[in-house]
């Protein structure tokens, strides 16, 4: 039944086109060098949250995220060198963590209940900002890859001036953009936020 379909959602910060292309090339190089057969699909991004929810709940989530974005200021995202989650993932470090973590915290506080599908399926909030180069690596790919990339340099930056909500039906591969939220740094009153709870 329409509305009762479960979708996967991702809320992300999107780097500008030049940087996206640069990181995509890096991913391709890594995959080639370390024989990663199933590389990451989709464009590189900085994840904020990932969740599953019924499509009928989407409008309420979108409304809440618009309110948060309206009151949030654009900020600079600084990228420098590489990091890893031991044994499976290599990523680009975000050195200006605080504005991203504050955004994640606010979204978690305001929307967590809306994003929860059931007791087993809860939203995941990315507390450690990063841009993934390769994940789900085999032990040897991780060891060799991290040995090489822990000594490499990478520097870039972009302005986080909006976030995107991506969605896909369960079992589908490609993501589509559901909504864009521009950070407007407007004074959003508490009453507007509270009023939103009862609308």
C-alpha cells in the first residue's frame, strides 16, 4: 500500500562538484590498487544520519529538518589527510569536527523519534565526521591500503551551506534526492519549533 512502503533515507552534506570529482578519482585509484571489486556506489558525501521509515512519515521529518536548517549557519568543512576504522574502512579526515557534530546533535535531539521505524530499526547518527574512500575491506586490503594511505596527504575544504535528504526503496541500489535544506542562519523562535510539535 502506498505510504506504508518502507524507504531507506540518508541525510548528507554534499561537497562541491570539483571536490566530488577529486574524491571519486581517489576512490577509483584505491579500488584499482587494492583490488576492491565492489567499490562504493554513489557520490562521495559527508553522512549526518541514516534511517529507515515509512514513506508517510517523510513529510513530518522534512518539516522538522527545514526548521533546523533555517536556524543553522553555513560553516566551513576542513578536510585533511586520512583516517581509518580498523580492519574495514579508510576515509578522509574532517578536521573541523565541531560544527558538523553540533548539527548531528541537534538533528538527533529534534528528529530521532520521528526517524525510528521500530524498536529493532533505529536511526544511525554519524558522530565521527568523515568521507569514506573504501569500506567493507578484506583484512589484507585494509592492512595494505591503510599502510599506504596513512602516509599520504590530502587537503581541501568546502562550505556546508545545505544538506540533502536522499531516499531509495528497500532493495534498490540508486539513491534519489528527496529534499534540499539550505542553512539560512535565521532566528527561528522556540515557539515555531514547539508549534511544529502540535501541527
